[in-house]
């Protein structure tokens, strides 16, 4: 088997230095036309393909972007929200030379590996998909030169002006859902929220309370984002004897769990109880009844994250982009 041609082989065939070959291939340094022609002829004759490492040394770019996920992989694959963002990243980069590299950072060991990869200039930028569950990687990247784009809201880092951010306005989206319920006649809703302390859950509660200021703590339930969490919270509300005419669920999976419990309890939706979810998860229209919900432009979030990363790689300052939300009225309200 013949060995693969190296940059040294091209340099010897063209009668120039390896540095000159790199400059000709990078196209960012002036050389004579005769020299360039000799190099290109040698490249063609030897079927030389520059390694990614060689291109990086020549251009200062790796043409790769790290897509970081700090959620456990089972959560990542179960939640289509991540898939939509990644699809947006992939679609944007498909027309470029840049390759997305998925890095999981669930454990300290994985974080160290990711940090080593990032700081060794193996990637040009970082797109972080789950800042709320990050256990220190973003802190480590604060003092690095690599551009970082965060998909999601995180005031700890946003105030520092070091990273770019892209996220949807959860307060606005939740207020849209609550306003719709009020217009449908709801007066005493309950809210089933996600994980305590996560910005998305807290902001959605604030949005609900903008429309229903009387939404007190005993009318809210915290837990997780799954159907099981929604079912458990709804069971608690029914056992408590609280009177309610609407449910504001912070995710569609929560809403589905709540709907199953309401159905078993003989509560008719929407005749007895109005229900609105959040996310426009596939289950919103994949099951009956079709769920009223608030959608976030996740695909656009992935595309926007790529644009922000591109801007920072080109030397422009970090910035924040807040995307709009859309209310979809269906059978549950």
C-alpha cells in the first residue's frame, strides 16, 4: 500500500519550503503566480490532501465547532428540544466547511476532556446547549479566548459580557399562554412547573403571574419536565381539594401527564378544565386531544447560535439574541 503524500513531499516536488506550501494552500499570503502554479501542480500530481492539523496551522482555523451537552445522554435523546437545536446547527453548517463536534460533559472526567480539546484549538468555537446543568465548564471557559455561544438564559454569565446568548423569551411565552386562558374564562388556574432553579421554569412562572397575580405558591407545583412529573403534581392538586379551572404546564410532557390524571378523575378537557402546555413537543399533536401550547423556534435557535459563533470567530463582540414564541390554540383550550 502506497503511503499518503505529506506536505514535505509537496514542498520537495515544487522546490519550495513547507511554509510556502501552507501559504499557497491557505490562500492568505502573497506568493508569485509561478510559485503557486508549481505548488498546485505538485498537489495534483501527488494527490495530496491537507490534514486538518496542517490546515489549522496554516489558517489559524480548525473549521470545527464544539456542540456541548451537559445533560445525561438519556435525557438528551428523550427530549426533542435538543434534537431541533442540533438540526438547526447541522443545517446551517451543511453549506460551510465547518464540522459540528458533539461533546458530552456530564461528568468531571468528560469536562476535563472537553476543556482540553477546546483549549488545544481543536475547535474554533463552542455552542453550549444546556447551561443550566453545567457543572463548571462554562466557568473554565470564561478566561479562555475561544468564542462561546450559550443556548439558553443564564444571568450568571450573561452579565459578564463574555459569551453570546440565544434563547426564547420564556416570560413572554408563558404570559401568552396565561392570557389565552384568561380570555377563555379561566379565573383560578394552577401551574405545574419544571425543575426548581432552572431559568426556564422560573421565567415561565413569572410570565404566568403577570396575567394571574393571584397565582400563589399553593397553586404551583415544582418537580421535573416529564409526564410522570405532571401526573404526580396533578394527583397532588386533586387530593388537596384546591378548586381550579385551568392548568398551565411548563412543558408539553408535563401537560400530557396532567391530562391523563384529569381523564381518570372524570374531569373533562376543555369543558371542566382548560390546559395549555409549552414547547410544541411532538406529543402536542401526536396524541388526542391535541394540546394547546407555546412553541419556541428551536431550529432557528441552532442557526442563530452558529451565526453568533461565526461573528465571534471573525472578531466581533458577543451579543444576546432573544427569539419570539408562538401560541398554538388547539383542542385542550
